[in-house]
C-alpha cells in the first residue's frame, strides 16, 4: 500500500459520546478496523469527549460495549480527551508564539449576515500573544487560527486527489468562547500523541482535513494518510445518518446482521452461509478479504 509514512500502521476509531453507536458509526468503525488489521496495524479507540457540553451520560459505556459485542476489539488503553486540556494548551501556546492566532468576538448575528466561510473580521485586530494564549482568552472571545490563503492538497485513498483553498474554508476556531478546546485542535494533537498514521472516517469530515493538515504543518507534527468513506444517509433522504438526525441505536443482539449490512455498504464480499458464522469469524473473514479500492 502506498503510504506517506514509514511508521507502523496505527489506525483509530474516534467516536464522540453523544449517543449510542448507530449504523453510520458502525460503518466507520468497521472500515477503520478492517483497514488497520488487513495492514497488520494497531487499531486504537479514542473517546472524543472534548466537547463536554454535548456528552451524553452513559453513551461512552454503551459505545464501548457495542464495539465489543460486534467483535471490534481495540489495542491498548482507551484514550479520553476530556482530561487533556493542558496538552491542548501547549499546542495553542506554540501557535501563539508563531503569531498564527487571533481573538475573535464576532457575534452569531454578525456571522449570519455574511454567510459562507469566516469573513476574517477579527483577523487584523486581535493577535493572540504567547503570554495571553497561556491564560484564558478575554471573556466572550474565541481563539481562531489564521489560515491565510494557502491551498492544501492530499491524496485520499478512497476519493482520490483533493485540494482545498483556505480562503473558501475560513479561519477555524481552536478554543471556543466558552473556553473549551475545539475538535480540530484536539483531533490533530491526539492523532500525533497516539502515533496515528492512517485515518479512515466519514466524508462529512473531508473539509476538516484541510484544517487538520494546516495544523499538523504549523505544529510540525507528522503527516497522516486519509481515507474518507461515503456518508450513509437516512432511507429515502439525502440527510446523513447521525445521532442528530435521530439514527436508531444498533441492536447488539443482531451484531452479525449489523456487520453484514455494513460490509455490504462498504462493497466488500460476504462470506458464504454467514448465518453459520460467529461474530469473530465474520470479522476474521472480512479482514482477509478487505479491499479499500472496492468502496464505491
Ligand atoms: N469524533 C468525530 C465524530 O464522532 C470523529 C472524528 C474523526 O474521526 O476524526 O464524528
């Protein structure tokens, strides 16, 4: 397999504990697992609980149990984001010392008046200095990365060559006005800390990849190979199947059926007489027959 990195394959599944696993999240979990194991890699589990306001009580335990019930067993300890704030702060301090951050106090109403990417209103007026990034941002200010006008390109293993112009994406938030660290910073710093070499996830995060590459480069972190999967939609609708659109929780009693449906959606071959196979045997078979190029 062509790879950006010569480090040993390390993949991950990184669910946010905002609800139980559903068919869409099983699809991403299974694809990232199969790709890691078919490449003799490690598959790590990271619970993305950095947005403490969205975490749902009990969701984390349900996700963990559901992965186990589907035969998706991770390597090593589970990594949690909620206790990593001082680590994320070191990244923010580094970016501040490089002059790449600015405070933003744009209100939602202001931003609504200029739809599209962040219009850069605060870019010039409020550079964050190194000493200020260590402290809290002034009340009701977010901290954004000045993304400049660069273009970021990468070769997605499923979708092929991708290119994003930062002017059309805008400056992403790294620390929110409620002082929670934002997903983009946490995901990049955690992928580096966990030695992740390959990310396999839903194409709803495709655009985020450009911000994440920008952050990796600014923080001098190693590059990652990306593969973005088609987004599973609600039946008879273009809407993404997600917790927000009310996707039903997986019923773990039908783990085999759930796995076979996900394999079918991934356009992978199915074993003969799968009803006679145990969950682990289906997973083993799927690892042996995994071909990422078959994904539509
Ligand atoms: N936590 C994100 C989610 O549940 C996934 C992040 C990622 O895979 O980079 O949608």
